[in-house]
């Protein structure tokens, strides 16, 4: 399957919502606006010639310097033709809502919960959106760039010795 | 599947987080009607270690030790998968010798992973003998690791662009001895379980999942193949010269515990074949690529030569330019497609690194697989899925 | 037929007074010997170190030689809590609960860097050493420690057990120690 074929078809259906496409990397990448992400994924999954029927991966990403800092990256895989595609979408920190894809892929359930846990991205329509890996009473989203990695309760570490 | 009825009394049972039969730490809250499971809810994250956050703070070669601790039953696969990802980003091409050496180590790792999983299925169905027997073999693989990398479990094997040292003659000899002896053990192990009436009664039809549901749940690896889908990353997108070899991908039909056991067992045989083939055809050549800006110079040279010392310092301090870009690379891990999604902004550390952990992804199907079954079958189903806590919680 | 008892089956008798037909020693010592050679460990294996523990239990290294053949998965009957692996903050209350459920006398062995100090995971989610929630008797370093090291740590526990006075667990210092962890 050719990259141009996919992008053309996507353009035909979601003309203005396809913000960017990049064919130079290892996998064809398209960036779409957040409201249509569910439709794009459904289109990729269910259209006859697309058939991206396997959600390999779903994860968040945070670019603190951009206008739309929080992102979600989907990796889809067409198993019969061995073609992968990467779909991205970005949202703001103040209103990080994205439609869920759990109705298309059961596997998205925990992936989205993990993304919520790490980045605080809210997946609309998710059946059970709560923290998965961290403790429930945690009040920040640890993978956002502004939060530190280190355990704040340690006193035996002197920052001066670690070049920080 | 049974629905929850209002006027009936159900038992709630806490399976975990420190239950002896859960090999690893996760909690299942089961709703039981007598012995039948009506509902299950999982809690995970009991050993969440924030790998992805750490990875954003560490230079590339320091991330290898982290990958060890993902699926610690098959650490070399994780290490090498990570190295392959970075090599993809840097555009380094490895030689055949490196590839073959990697295949040998990755297949040995697969052998240990499957040995542990299958013997534990035996233990959970009441046959401790096989476990103790095959663990002897696992020790031998650990001795090989020690010979190649110096560590037993958390191997931190190889470097970006090859290996830290070549196979020593002793290592080659140990690998040979191992693959010559393992078939005998496997035959005996299979005799013990494969056609054993009790074992078959305990496992056939237990915890089944259809191929379609398995795909929808993102299953990969032996668990998916047991459900009848022949997806294997080694064949679909060959990496590290896997396409030079011929091997069979075993598939099951029912997707139940017995099929998962058989698929893993068959893969053990294929792995033995692969190791033997790779070892026999091991090409001559260098064990690392010529990429001085990423490959750490040998220690002796660092201590005695100025040039090497400078390079060592530059690499360790991250003074090296890394291309900006993003790559996704996946390898066939012990229990499925182990993916690395790496975003680089040119800095000394990854901007973002996400691990696609197969265990995390397929464990969410567990309630669906055990509903309607009985409690003791749930334990068997769990051990046959081979959920590794380190990989589950990252 | 050779009727000498092989040495590996024999425990050295404690100090005491011997006379024809009698042997007198303190009760402490006898109990200590008995306890130290039949420790029932509770394996609290969470991650990678737990795999090395499996090797330690296996035929090759065989922890059974030290009287620890019988793993007690129930905390009520266990003497020794062996914590192997990373303990996340989510897990901390669980481990404390397990410790509380164990009957006195009880010992704790922290196996591996993670259990001892958080190890390589100085992160927001990992407990920086289990000694923040339960008192630890012996620490075993390593990431993961080799089975030999785990056995060594186990033997150190045996030393502690042999030499422990019967009154120790009633002493005010011990109660104070527990109280400092919030355990009554
Ligand atoms: S000390 Fe090392 S091997 Fe042990 S649990 Fe921690 S990371 Fe794993």
C-alpha cells in the first residue's frame, strides 16, 4: 500500500482536519485535529482498502513550548499488508479532551487510562477513566515535563554532588 | 456469561496483591458465585517504577539497564531491541556477525522465558517436578549470559552498535553444550505433561479467547498465536537478519491454556533450531560496528590512550549529536511485540520514550477470559498468559 | 557400616555444662538453635529479584539446606519476611500489613538494592527502601544479588536468630522501635 494512496484518501474525507503529513520518517505520520480523531481511526480501521485493524500502541507526549502542548500518538498496523501508520493529535493543557477509541479497540482501554494517568488527557466516553499505575490520591500528572523525576522525600541526596 | 443478579448473594475474593499463586504483584477482585467467577476487576501498578520518566533523564546507553528490568525473564531481547531502536535512529547498519550473535542471545532468552512460563503452568496444575527439572537448564543459560555479559539476570547485554566483547571460545562451547542437552530435557518435560490426562483436563478449554477478540485486545506473541493468528514480528518485519533463517511459527486453534502451553513448547524447539543454525553459520567479522561516536571504546584503551579517553568522556557526557526524529521499532519479545517509540530532539537524552509492553496490553483481557470459569482455572489462565509484573507496570 | 553422623546434618551444641548423663544450658540458646534451623520464610517477591529467589529455591542452589524448605505464603505462620524486588508507594501499605499479620518473633530480610534503598529507581513512585515502613534486620545488596548472596543474607538472619534473647521482643526498646513505624 502506497503512502500517497492513504494520504489522498484521508484528504478526501477529512480535508481540513488533516493538519500535517510526513512521509520521510520510518512510518507514515499524519497529524489531525483532536475532535475528528475517533472518526479518522474508525475510517482507517473499517474502510475496505485501509484495514488498519490492529492498534499497536497509544501513548501521550508533552511539548511544553508548543501552542498545543499535549499530544496523543496512535500506532496502527495493517496486519494483512504489513503497513504501519502513526496518527497524532494535539490538545491544550486547559482543555485536554479527546474522544476515546475504546469502542473500536478494547485494548485502548488501559492504554488510555495510562495516558490519562501520566499526562492528564481526558478521553471522552471512556468507560472507566481513572488512574491505573499511580496511587489514586496522586494530584499531579507525573510525565508532564514540569514535574521532577526524583522522589521528593529523600534527604540523603545533596544536589551539589549530582551536578543539579 | 452470567449477569449479576440483585437478589443473589455473591462472595468477593481478593486475589492478590500478595497471593502466592499470582506470580508477580497484581490484584484481582473476584465476585464469586460458589466457585464460579461472575466478575473480576484488576488493580495494577504495585511496582510502577516510572521507566518512561527515568528514560527522559538518561543518555541513550544508560537506558539499556532499564530495559533489563521490563521483562526480566528475557532481558537480552529487551536490551537488543533497544539497541536496534537507537541504531535505527542513528542509521547504523550492523554486520552479519553482530546480527547472528544477537539472534543467538535473543533465542536463548526466549528459551528461558518459555521454560519459566511453561514450568510454572505445570506447578499451578500440581506438577512441581517439571519446574525443578527445567530450572536446572535455565541456570545453564544464565551461565552463558555470564560468559557473554558478566551478569546473570539483568544482563545489560551489548552496546549500541554491537557487543562489548566477542563470544569467547568458552561461551561457544557452553552454548553448544546447552543446545545439545536441552532437547533431551524438553522431551522428558513433554512426556510429563503434554499427554498427561490430569494436565489436559485441567487446561483444555480453560481461559479461551477467540482470534478476533485477541486481535481486538492487542494480543501478540504466543498468546495471539495460540488463538490461531500467525503474527510474529520476526517474520512480518524481519530485524537483525531473521530472514536468513527458516523456522516455523506454531499456531493453536482454541486460544486456551493448553494451546498456549503447546505453542510455547513448540517455540522452544524452534528456538533451539535457530540457535544451532545461527551458531553453525556464524560469519567471521567484527563484533561491533565502526561507529566511534556512539560505541564506547574498550576499557584498556580508555586507561592508556588519550583519544579513547576523550571519546569515552564525550559519549558518557552526552556530547554527541543525535539526529532529530522519531522511530518506532518492535521486536518479538518473550511474550509479544515489544515496541519502542523513541522521540529525539537532538539532546543527550530521549525527548520521549514509550515502551509498548505486551504484558500490559494483553493482561486487560484477563477478566473476559476467566468469567464463567471456576476459581482454580483462573490461576492457570493467569500463569499461562505469562504476565510479568515488571513489564506490566513499567 | 559407618555410623558417624555426617557433619552437615549436625548442629554444634551450645555452651553448657556437661556431666555424665546430663547437659545443662540456658533455654535461650536451645530455642535459638531450634528456631534458626527451621525458619519459614514468606517470599514477598515483586520483581526481578524474585526471579533470582526462584533460582535460590531451585535445585541448583537449594535454600532447603538451611531449614527453609517450607515457604509460608501465609504471614500468620511465617518467621521471616523476605522482601525481594521494587516496592512502589502503592505497595507500601500492603507490605506493612503483611508485617503486622506476622506473629512474633519475626525477622525481615531486604533482598536487592530496590528493597534496601530504592535502587536505581529514585523516582516519584518508588518507596526509597522498605525500612521506611517496616524494621529491617539484614540487607542484601546487589541488583539482583546472586543466589549465593541471598543465601549469605539468609545465614546472617540465622546468626541473629540464634543469638536473640527470649526477652527481646518484650523489651521497651523493641516496642519503641515498632511504635516509630506506627506498628503497635
Ligand atoms: S534490585 Fe535490581 S534486580 Fe532487584 S528488583 Fe530492583 S531493579 Fe530488579
